[in-house]
């Protein structure tokens, strides 16, 4: 991603409104290397190749909605 200044993720997501750091975007898992497919906020913050990104859009469907949020 070093060649891009704008990145847009549009995927499913899971929101933990109590403990936000448990929230994540759902990506394809790669079990061969032990990746579970969860792109967490902590992983996004630590992703070194994102340093040159000027705009990042993280969008997800409303899978996180529950009876208390409607």
C-alpha cells in the first residue's frame, strides 16, 4: 500500500460498544499463516505501510446494530 494515498475498506464489521478495541472489520482469513481475518483498530494503528496514507475510509454494514441501538 506504499503506492497509495487513499484507501477505502468497505466490508462487514463488528462493533463492541463496551470495549471499542474489540471492534474489527471482517476480511478473508488466511489460516495458513494464522490470520483470523479480523482487522482490528490496534492492527490498523500499528500497520507500518499505512504511514503514507492521507485518507483512509473504514466503512462497514450495520451488522453491529442490536435492539438497544435502534
